[in-house]
C-alpha cells in the first residue's frame, strides 16, 4: 500500500492563496457596500484597496520565502540520506552481479577438485619410499574458497599436502636471530630444523636424506624448502601420469609452474559437469607441527639466497577458519563481515587496473588478501557483535577503510597470531607462537610507498560509486576471472 508524504511547500502556498482570495472577496464586498451607501469617497476607497492588496502580497511573499527556506534546509538532510542510500544501492547491486558466488557452482567446483586431489594423494601414498619424504595421506583445504569469501569466480583453490619424514627423524623448528644474519628472515617464517636420535646416524642411515633435502644452518640440519618443492613437483607429476587416464573423459588436467608455484589446472569436459570453469589448484607441500599449525614450503620471490632456502612459512589457516566460525556463531545471522572482505578485495582489484604496472605490484602487495583479512580480524574483536548486521554494511565498510588508513599512516599492521596476547579464548595457540616476537606485515615497504597506497585507498572510498559503475561490464569480469590470481592471494 503506497504511503504519501505531505509537501509542506505546496501546502502552505495553497493556504496563502486561499486566504488571499477570501480577503479580496471581503474587500470587494465592503467596497460595493460603500458605493451603495454613498458615504465614502470613491478615490479614497481605491487607494485604500491598493494599499491593502500591497500589504497582503507582501505578507504572502514573506510566507512563501520562509516556507522555501525551511524546505531547503530540510531538503539538505534528504539529499545526504539519498546520497548515502545511492552508494549502498550501487554497492549492493555490484556485489550481487559481480562479487557474490553461486553456491551451486562453488559446490560443484570444490567437489570436483577434492575428487581429483584425493586420488592424487592416494596414488602418491601407495607408491613411496620410506627412507625419504612421504605423503601423510590427507590434504587440507584452505583459502578464500573454503572460508566463504572468494570473489568473482570459483576458479582458484589452495590445498595443503602434508608430508612426513622418516620416523626416527624429528622436526625441531625454531626462530632465528634476525640481527646476526646477512639477510633478514622473511616475515612469519621459521627454520625447519631436523634432528636424529644420534648424530652418527646422519653419516650412516640418513646420508641420502641429508644430501637430498637438508642444508646446514650453523650446527643444525634444516630442511631446504627449495629442495622439497622440487621433489614435490616431481612426485605430483608422477602421480598425475598414473591417474590421468581415469579422468580423461571428465576433465583435461595439466601440471604447471606459475610464478614458482605448483598449479594443477583442471578443465572439465562439457559433457561431465554443468559448470564449465577452468580451475587452478595450488598444491602446497606442508609439514604438520601439531595443534593445527603447518610449515609450508613456498617461494620467497626472486631472491636467491641460502639463507632463504632454509625458511618455511608458518601457516595458521586452521586457526583462521576457527576464528571465523567462532565469530559466525556470536554475530547476527545476517552478519556482513565476510561481505566487507569480499568488497574490499574486489575494489582493490578494480582500482589496480588504472595504475602503472610498477605501482600495481606494490598496491596488490600492500593490500594483499592476507593483509586485508588480518585487518578484518582486528575489527571483529574491536566492534561489538551486534553491529555487524547487514543493515550496517556502509558503517562497517567505513570502519574498514579507516582502520586500513590508520595502519598505513602508522606503517604498522601486526600479525594477528604471532605474539598476540589478546586472542579470544577459543584460539589456543601453542606457547612458542604466543611468546614469539610480533611481526609487522607492513615492514619494509617504506613511508613514501605506504602514503601513496593510503591516498589511493581513500580515493577508492570517495569515488566508489563511479568506480563500480565504470567497471560493471560483465565481459571485463569474465576475462579477469579466467586469469590465475594465485599471485596476489
């Protein structure tokens, strides 16, 4: 049922016109009565009538002016609210059309990936040498596709493949002393030390293992992340050769290296599944430290150094998923926290198209998905649960931009898990990580670079409706979704 609102400007104008008409009729009647009685002078009566009409019109003018001024002031509030509503409408429309994933397509894609990766691991576990690294027999699904904040298209997946060493060897990971090294350790990384029950066993029993997978770090033997990556690539390729024929009618599968990352590419056949999306699965060799913490062998960029070869990245993906599930249970059922993260990642990618290639790499690095997710974690603990409902989306997005701006200006975004003593009780990290030195994720970028990113970030918030309207072409999103995005996830 439509609801009508009263237009005060038109209402008061009609009232004034009505009273003016009644006044004129009254004056006209009085004037005619005077003429009939012959008691008043005709010229004097005309002048008196003109004066009364002048006063009446002056009063009408003042009344209309006051009504117009009042309406204009009230209209300012309406304009502000309308602008705010327009921003939200544009953002919601863009989210529904280009960011939000179809649960049907995502479900089919994840099931297809799990089937193929599961078969790879099964074959790898069946054919392995106990004297070297072996598959543990399971895999761990991590990343945005499994945390419900994937954007654009379900075409990229991240899988941890846990490995095991020979039984009598023991993992002894440790943080290095940063100041004593020629090259500073990477952020959030450890040296993966390996110890034997007796030192003499290295020369007798484990000589082949040491020569194939270990490097010397001081007095310690440590696993080489580069050597493990090379072995892992060879192992997965052999497993793929075994299972390829099983899936040749369902999918076309290849193995490639994209930016030093091992990528399993899957192209479903048109007659097998309804969702014909080319998928890229990033396979990451990992070592389980216990308590849901993994060390992952990942490339450290273009630096080629023996110091970096001994480092492994600490992976807290299971704790990240646990934190998000805990918050989901506490927050309203229509919470917008993951929606905020999706929108922020999409705005980052859209704005990157307008930059020079040299700045684009820094823009994506400073505002990487991990950095954006870390900022969201801090906001989840800072803002009350009930204020994350979907009706407050614009307020939470404003908080998100403000928090990132403050981090960039202060050159500080501290790792959420390493050395954080303010974690909720549901996150029970091992003692060695709780007591670790805090890690600044923005260290090393430089104040000038962070200032440029901060300026462009604020510009994104101000120009958001225009950016979304200009980038709403479906074709551009189709082309973008087909490109491997593992480089900045």
